[in-house]
C-alpha cells in the first residue's frame, strides 16, 4: 500500500489535535510517510509541532518525517494532500465581525449574516494565496479545503482555479448532523447514505437511506426530532451555543414539513429570534476563546511538558470527533478509490435541474481516484429554489466585490443577505467592516 505525505494548512488550529489522533487511528487504511504542519504563527505552530512529535512517538512511530514550519516551500514540497483549515484573522477578527453585526442590529455569526460576509472577504485572498503556493511546489496534490465560510471560498476557487479538479471543498456540519441522527437511532453515521441539496450551511436532507437495505429513515427521524432530544455528541458540540443550535432544529422541523434542515438554517429562517438570543458583549467567538480554544492549548502544553501521552491523564480519545474523521475518510476515498458518497460543495452542472449550472451547490457525490462525481438531484421545490437563488446571489456578489474591489457590489451582497436586507444598515455595516479589516481586505472603490 502507498504511503502518503500530507500537510495540514492551519497546523496550529485548535482542530489539529483531533485530526492527528484520527490519522493515528486510521493508519492501516491511510498510511503516512510524512506529515507537515504549516501555519503563519510560529509560536503556536511550534507548540502543536512538539505535541505532534510526542503523540506520534507513542502512537505512530512508523511515520518517517514530521515537519512544522512557517515556510511555504518547505511545507508544500513533495506532498500528496493538503488539508486546509485556516482562519484568516483568527478568533479576534471573528469577535470583531460578530460584534459589529450586533451593533447594527444584525445577528453575529461567523459564516452567516454580515459576519460571514466579512470573514469571506478575508478568507478568499488567504486561501487563494495558499493554493497558488501549493500548486507551485506540489502541482498534482489533492487540496481538501474546509476553511470557512466554505460557500464563498468555493465560489472563489471555482473561478480562480477553474480547471483544477483536485481542489475539493467540503464541510463537517452535515456530518455532525448525521452523527446526531445515528445516535438517536442507535446506529453509526456510516450506516447511512444521505441525499441532500442546497448550498454550504444552507441545505436540506431529503433522504437518509440505510446503506445496506435502502430503508429511508427520514420520516421517522422527522417524527422523533419534532421535539428536542438528548443525544451523545463529541466534546466540541457540548458547548452551550451548540446544544442550543441542535435543540432548535425541532422548531424548524415543525415549521417546515418536507425535509430535515441543516442547523445553520436557523440564522436565515429566524434571524430576529437568533439576534434576540445573542449577547452583544459575549458572542460565540468569546465562548470559543474562553472555552475550547483555551482548554486545547493548555492540554498541548501539559503533554509537551510531560513528554508522553499514552497511558497518561492526557491520553487521546480513540473516537476523535467528526471534524477529524470526515476529512480522513475523504482522503482515503481519493487514495483508495472507494467510491463512497460524501456531501461536497461542487459546481452544479445540471445536478439540480432547475438551478444555475454554475452555482456551487452542496450535494451527494461519489468520490474516487478521479475526484468528485456528483449524483443527480432533480428539481427542487419553489420555496427552496427561491431561498437558494437568493443566498447564492449574495455569495456570488461577495466574490465579485473581492475580485473587482467593488464597494457597490459589496453593499448589494449585504442587502441580499437575509440577516441584513436594509440598505442603510448594509452601508453602515460595510463602512465599519472596511475599517476593522484594513490589511485583510482589498481596497473597495
């Protein structure tokens, strides 16, 4: 079996430890010869790199080379896969995004609403620059991008790297939702073959098929989930805001009678309610900084100081979360030609018959050595078509604004966003975001 060289781009991310654990757990089906961590923050990167050395010494001594670096050439030379999880501006800029939105009476959320717009305008240039560097040093590598806001990033990469089929955009939220379904039914996510349509963070499950029998669990899941249920989930989703998000799904299911919604639809279908539930002085960014982020880095420091992990109080969870597992599954499908079904953000090209062929939709795709093969979805009903077309127009104009440096298109994008709508509010938001994002955004004229 081939051994692979991978680079985790955004190697100092709080998500990296779970990714590393999953790579250790999956070494029989996705063996590595080299792992590289790449980040632009040396201090955090060095801590994560030292943690990696301790973890791999105990759990993956077969890996021939461990590299952690801030140098693009060293990071991207001779790699088979780049796993991209960057956050342009880190959590400090997320906090800014969210609090500026709240100041203007709009919900603050990192990928939805005006916060998603601001984050997208930062993420696109950062992702594009990194992909160009990867292509300079490893032109044939697979680039698996799960950096947010994934819909806006996917629209930009489609345009800028239009013939590069080895760039794949994917998100873990549908995976986390399917894990919830599996827990409720006493099954595992891999027992399911989903059918789904929409945009990233803006979609609906139409069927949850049993992978062996073909039985559709969706009707019974709709009945079960019409009321909030207790279910076991990974530690990341135990935080109060995530628990509230999963519980609110029951409201959406009661109000909309056909499919099962992506949890993020709460921000688009109930923006006023979500705004009123939010604290303008303590947003989700603050929760993460004071919670998961802080705990993760304290944990890393203790492991590095101890010099071992196996058998210690800091030993790894063999069932590391879905955030890690789904990306390793995808890499394995590409490497081993498994033809598994994944929900991928890909160009429509007629899969959803009554939507724009150029739209970057999130739909089921079979994945193998040749990349992504979308499944046919057919036509979607009028309500969902209207929702999707409005949201895609916002995403498209956001990328237009970045590529053209257009203030007018940026303002129009915000007006189309369901969390904004009002022109005066859109202009005020945009002006504040321009000041806050100096050095991250292109100049808008």
